[in-house]
C-alpha cells in the first residue's frame, strides 16, 4: 500500500478520499497558529485577507454587528467561503495575493485598505500596493510557529500546503525519494530547493492536493 504524509490534520471528508482510494496516510500539524490581541482600526471599510487564519483572527477581535459596513477582498476559495459564511461581502476573490494586488491597482486606485496578515506572509501584495501608491495599513493578526516532528520512515508522498510547512518538516526530516505534492506555486518554489520530484495541485485546495496524490499512485496499482 502506498502511504503519504500530510503536514496538516485532514478533515474527515478529506481522509475519506484517501481511504476510499486504498492509500494509507499519516497526518500531523507541521504548523501552529497564534492569534494576536491587537486593536483593529475601525476607520476602514475595505479589508484584505490572504489566508483563512487572518479571517479567524479578525473575527476574534471584531464586532459582528459591524460586519455589514465592510467590503472584503481575498485570495483563495476557502477564504472567500469562510468570509461569506460569516456574513461578510466579498467584492473580489483571486487565486493568489499577487493577482489580488493587480486587481486593486486597476480597479480601486483611489481607495484605502486594511490588510490583515501573519508574520510569515509573502511580500508580493505589499510591494504591488506600495509601488502603485495604493493607501493601505497592514495589521499583523497572527503568528505561524513551526512544529517540527521526526519521522523514522520514508513515505511515498508528502503533502505540503505552505512554504512554512515545508520548512517545519525539514527541520527534522528529509524529502529524499518521496514525491512532494504541493498546494500551489509558492509552496512548490520552496520544495524546489530540496527536490525535483514535485506535483502541483491544479487548484489551490487541500482536496486537489489529495486528488493529485490519488491519481498519481492509482496508476501504479
């Protein structure tokens, strides 16, 4: 039986995908998230989120009765769904932060934004906004901590969902001959520093990472 390692704990429905395909798996959380007690400025109506964790942190520090005044812009389908499920209006969703920055520059040149971030956030979006003189304030609302764990075995595949997850895994392990299944291009760029055996998901979702692993290993049954 082929076995994969997931660097995050999977939802029950996601585990079913693997089990129903006859693929064994081991799972753990390579990362831990700390939500910060920060004050949220109230004089912005345009909000930017590039991760679901940023949304969670915002919800912890905000008054739900005021959600109707906000217009949100986000990266990622899961982030969009989470915002909408909690009553926030999503004006634009893109697949990544750079695309979101380009959209704002083209369509919202004269507006001001509040950008919720974590300590490991990438630099593309702030660079695009700053270069094009978009007014924005960044608030760091959570921190990502690496949780290294040693595995004394080799897996057929390793499922990676962020560059930070790769760095965490590699503190105690090596990729060696395992296939690296990556959720998107930023994650695969990090993986390329350590292996050339990489498969990237067609869509940046956990489910699609699983589908890629299933498709790959089923062909060798």
